[in-house]
C-alpha cells in the first residue's frame, strides 16, 4: 500500500504532447471522479450509454452477495457492444 506521503514520489510529469491529446484535463477528471464517487450508478449509466448495445441494458449492475454465490454483472450481463466514437463527452 502506498501512503499519501509517498504518492508524490510516484508521480511523473506529463509531456506537453500527451497533455494536448488527453481527453480530459485535471479539472474534468476531478468532476468525473466526484460524480463517480457520489452517484456511481448514474455515472456508469451515463458512460454505458456511449456504447452501441445489441440489446440495450436496463440496469447498470446486478449484484448478489449470497454466501457461495457472489457475483456482479455490469450492464445486466455480458453483451456485445462497441464504443460509439461519435459521442462527444
């Protein structure tokens, strides 16, 4: 486990070229992180809608934590999908 005191030592400067090609900047990342932490199902539903689904999902996740039967199925079940590259964030 990395302590918060040592995390700065594990950081690397990003080159200007990488920064220009990034899909999000630091502020957008923080917004996305806050959204994912405060409303995880809504966050994943939003991002799941960016895929083309053969059969659209109706639930973000289905969970079972029964002893001997633990499972989490994201977007209902395994399904064929592809990322819609036309979608704008």
